[in-house]
């Protein structure tokens, strides 16, 4: 996705995201974790961290927009 619309939409509904720490993602990720580009283990660990934290992953519609 060239515009990062999935990241924006997920955050619109209060869902945290995991994304690589690259230019476009740095601009749109306000609720989530940015991982060093290419760090596959770090990416997987971040997803697991969010999945294990029910409070963080519940979401709240419109919280970030």
C-alpha cells in the first residue's frame, strides 16, 4: 500500500499496529510499535507483545482521528 492506508485505518479504530521504522511509517504510526527495518524477530516479538496485552489491542473507535 503506497499511502499506508491500512495503518491509518487500523489506528482510526484504536488498533495498535506494528510496522517497520521507515519514512512513510514514521509519519503515520501514532499507536503502535515501529521496528528496525529488516528485524524479523523484533517484528514477530512486537506482534506477540501486542497480542498478549489485551488492553492495548482492544481498540477504541475513532480515538486517533
